[in-house]
């Protein structure tokens, strides 16, 4: 097979850019929001890498192109493949299954067939783009078959895989009719990375039970003599960049404008999430409304700002969730709000990083209460933006971030009364207590940033397969 020229190849479901229409009617590309893009962009720039992904428009065939110095390689998906591979198997089967069956997963054979077809297309593309002995880093749950497919095409490659969402316990994973195929797909990698050590242990245990390979601790030993390591690499953010943005005059001016627009309340609570049933938005708003109803908060001096970024709106479960939250917010504001003083300021929109940083600066309390989350970078972004060591974080114990941000007010999001107690505890704590907690969390986020995450994964990938010829340059000097 003819090899390409990229020494580092990122394989992800989406390209790190979105197509936008400019005021003059012409089309251009804009950097995508989200944790994956911000996490991997520095690694790409350090290694002159190539990023393989879907451009986001069904049926569009595009040639490789360069955007802002990044080499991007589009992979086309048909309308049917978007429905069956992305909306179907990825988000109707794997997403709910991997998130503790918060919603019931669906198992359809035609969805699986599309998943196999699309994964093979991505593997084929990576095989042509990667240079001899290159490193290929495959990202997330939509691409779980790519490592083995790519291994069969290019055994010379060093292959890493990273799962950004939770990996379920055996009792849930075993429901999947194609469980062995998924496990074997992941075993094509030299290193399989997870957010938490428990997820890595789940994976190794399942490989031993369902595939029958020999394992020892975090290692899997394959019959062909190859070994695979499974380990935790908690993802993070560019903390320094977020703090720099938060300290800017424009962000602080915007934060002041936000508080003024809200009526200069004594206390602003904030939630920022994708509109997804795993995020616990409905229960969170119920808990806050009960605190208002019980007299612990007053609409004269407190407001809850909930940003719900549109997500997968063609999927029925997401449309139902949006309608449910719309009705809940309307009922809460109708019952408990006053003219010009809503209980919940609800925003169903996405915002650029500058506006997000301003919201983080404007908020006295950040409430992050997913039912299950691989990490949740919003919690870390809020902490990074609180450079005065003020503010308070209420955090679900089922978010991966809870493992690191232990000084947050941690809650079980299924326990409404417990959530109310945590929110109230954060609101009534004294300044010294809030400073102590935030200072410790800021130290954690600063020391374990996105550069250390990427460098740590790539260094471990090199160690797992040391005979490889081409080292990957770290994001920053060690």
C-alpha cells in the first residue's frame, strides 16, 4: 500500500472545523467548539499532523485542505450513513449504553452494518495518509473498529485509541450484540486510553472474559505476540489560555454586562451543557426551583442561568428532552418568577469561548450535575477562569472530573434533596471556605492541563511500542 507523509494522524468522527456562510454569501471554515478540538490542536501543531474526519455535511465530497495551518482530510458520509452510523449506532446504541442506560439503547442490525462500513472508510483513509512508521491516534466511541482495521492494513503503524466518554461495566456492555467485535476492534491499538482507571479495568476484564486473551493487570497479550495496554489518561483543558482569556478587559467587561442584564443579583448560578439527557439538566432545574419555592433563594437577589447548547436535534430523544425542559422552565418561571425577574434564565444556543469565559466570570456558583460524564471539561473551564480563587463548584460524583476536583461540593444527581443541600451549602459557605476549595482545584487544573494529557498519552504509546522509528514531538519542552 502507498503511504502518505503525515507522521501523526488524528482520526475522529468530525473535522475540527465547521462550514460557515460569510456575510458576502461565500463559504468558509470556523474552528469547532468543544473539548476534543481544543485538546488536540496543540498536538497537531507540534507535529505537523493530519486530521481525518467528516466535514459535517452529508454527501459532500471534499479534497484535503489546509485551514489555519492545519492539514485536514475530509471523509464523506451519505445521508443514510449519517442516520444509521452517527444518529443510529453511535448515538442511539453506544451513547446510552456507555452512559449507564440513562436512556434505553436500541440494537438494529442495519445500524451496525453502517458502523462497520464507515469505520472501514476511516481506516482506509488513515492508511493512505500516514507515513511509514507513523503514529495514528484514533478518537472516541464512533471509531472503535478503526484500530484493528488499520492494523490489518498497516502493521507498521503505532496506533493509539482514546475513549472520551465512560466505558460501561460488564453487566451493561454485555447487552451489546456486537460486544466481541467492539473489543477486538479496540485491541488493534497498542494503547487504549480511558478517562478513569475503573474503565480501563472494565475493558481488560471484558477482553479476558469475552475474547479469551491472557491479561495481567493493565496488559492484554495477543496470540500473535503483540501486547496492548489499557490505562487512564484524564483529559483536561488549556488552563493557562482560559485564565488569560478570563483576565482580559473585554471578558470582565462582558461579565459585568451580563450581571447588569440579569438585574445585578446578589447571586448568579450557572449551568452550561449540551442539551443531552445524560447531563441532568431537568433534575438540576427542579432542585433549584424547590429551593426558591422553599424560600432559600429569592428571585429578587438570585437567578439561575442555564445554557443548553443544541445537540443532535434530528434524534427523537433529544427533541423530546428539549420540549420537556422548555415546559419545565416555563412552568417554573410562571409559578415563581416576577416581571423582569425570572427564576431561570434559559438560553438554548451555543456561544464562543469569549462569551463562555464571561459567563464563568459572572457566575458565583457553577452547577455541573450530569448523570454520567466521561470527564466534563466545563467544570475545569470554570475553575480555570476563577483567578481570584472565588466562586463555588457543585459537581456530580458521576462526572470524571469529580476524581480530580475533590474540593467541589459533590452530589449524587439522582438525589434531588442531596442536590438542594449541596447548592445551598455552596451558597451559604463563607469566603474562606470557598477560597480554600477553589485554590486547591485551580492547582489541580493548572498542573494537569491538556498539554500534559496529550504528552502523557503519546509518551506512553511510545513506551508500549518502543521499537517504533518516529518519535512524536511533545506539545511543549519537558
